[in-house]
C-alpha cells in the first residue's frame, strides 16, 4: 500500500479580494504633526460612568508612524497596530478617511504689507 502525500492545496486568492487583517485598528483625529514621520491621533469613545451611568467622553492619544507625512492637522485617520517602532510608537497610519478643510489666508488677514 503506497503512502499518499496529504498536503492541502494552496488556496490562491482572487486578484480583487481584500485581505482580512487581525491587527487592531482605531479611528481618530490628528491633533499634532510637529514631529518627523510621526503623528499624534486622539481617539474618542463614549462610555457610561461606572456608578452614575451618565455617558462621558474619554480620549486617548496614540503616536502613529506616518512615513510619507501625508496626514495633516484635523484629518480623520485610521491607524493600525504594528510592532514597536519606538518607546511610544506602536501604531502606523492606515489610511486617511476625511481631510480637514484647509482655509487659505489672504495677505490682508495676516497684517503683512505686500
């Protein structure tokens, strides 16, 4: 009796299929872009008070890696968990969900003589 090699077939994914990630994701607002390749994202959540049950807002800041510097102040972004990149940075920029409105300043608004 011959021994059969029972290796499961390799499943090939369709070219248009999206890969499901097991990494933790959070959505928040960019509150600082003053560092190089790093953004600070504030993630807000609504939780009931443990005793009084009133709904409160809690906010936590996360440091995220932004390699290309594409996120701006006020943008709503998705951050994805990754390996530790520094003492505080364990997240990286996933994608930008909504851009913040940019206000163009006129010279007369800046009190600059032209």
